[in-house]
């Protein structure tokens, strides 16, 4: 039985050269040994508002970056480079991220 063009197309491997869109959720926080005056100010404010059970506050940054990449691994590599070169100061900050398909 001869294959139709539609059947042959269904059996092809997915196109890995077309970029997909990925969503990176990035958290940047101060390293534990770095003082956090902004966190201390928030802590004081919370205490003044009656939230006396709050023991400590650390302030950080949350970023969402949507990027095009041909694979999740390539997207993760790009996000790691973004963090190391611009988004986080490696001397005083650390970062974590996850990359998922963008909707």
C-alpha cells in the first residue's frame, strides 16, 4: 500500500530548528552573609502593623522572561547566562530559575 503525503508527514521527527517559546521564572536573592537593610525595614514595618510573629525578612527580585529557543536545554543555558551577566550580582546574590513551555 502506498503512503500518502499526510501519512509520511505524520511519521517525521518534530522540527527542532523552529524556536519554541519558553517562560523562565527567575528568583534573585541576597546571599545569607549579606546584610539586607530593605528586609530589615520591611520587618520593622510588619512589627509596627502588629505582625509580631515575623522573625526575619529577606527581600529579593522575581523576574519572568519569555524567550525563543529550539530546546529547553538551550533556553536554560541562555537564562543562566542572563543571570550571570546582568540579572544577578554574583558577588552578593544567588539565583534560581525554572524554564517551562510558554503558553
